[in-house]
């Protein structure tokens, strides 16, 4: 298998127009709001999603060109492997964000904590649930433990927090 093709199920709309100013993670997005537009042919799949407070958005880094297997992350001035950082310059250009789900209006989801550039193609949505996702209390953070919370807040918000 040398090629996998995905079809977008929607588009993510946000206030972020400039990649250099877009926060690097939802935690640093300062509550930035956005709208997930699910294409009408997939809208039925949103049934019962409004019962969740947070959702995962899986999307394509459509503005990212190429990839680097070794790169410097936003939070540190040391190089790491691409699979140990959350760079948009990835072999398959997949992005993942956990955002707050504020409301649903037909095929539109109002969200907060969005760290995604406006117009990003949406590939999938999954519910965040503490039963499945909040169970690892002893998780380690690798090199990120060397970055203080204060420094991460400044670097992560990229001037938007």
C-alpha cells in the first residue's frame, strides 16, 4: 500500500488567517472561536454529538509544504524527531486538535479553543470522552517537561493568548 486517499467531510472556519500567528495548540488559543462546517452529505453523522463538551478534529495541514524528519518545535530551540513533536511539517500532513464544542446548528458546530487556520479541510470528528481519553494519570511528557508552563504559554499562543 503506497497511497491512501481521504475525502474531506467539511471545513474548519476560524479567525486565524496567518499561520505565523496561529496558536500552536488549543490550550494556547485563548478561547478563540470557530465553526466546523460539516458537508450536508455527512451531517447525519453529527446525531447526538451535542452531548459532548469536547471533540477531536482531525484535519489536513493544507498549507504545509513538505516535511522534515528532524525539526525544532515551537516550544524549544533543540531539534527532535517529527514524531516527538507536533509540527505541521509531517509526512502525511495530519493535524489533531481537541476543542470545546459550544453548540450544534444543523451541520455547523460552534467551537472554542480553535488553533486551526481558516479554511482547513476536515477529515474526521471524534468525541473526547474521559472514559477513553482521560485515564492515563501517569503519562510522561518527554522533552516538554523541560519547558516551563509560563514559557509554553508565551511561545504557544504566538502573541494571541
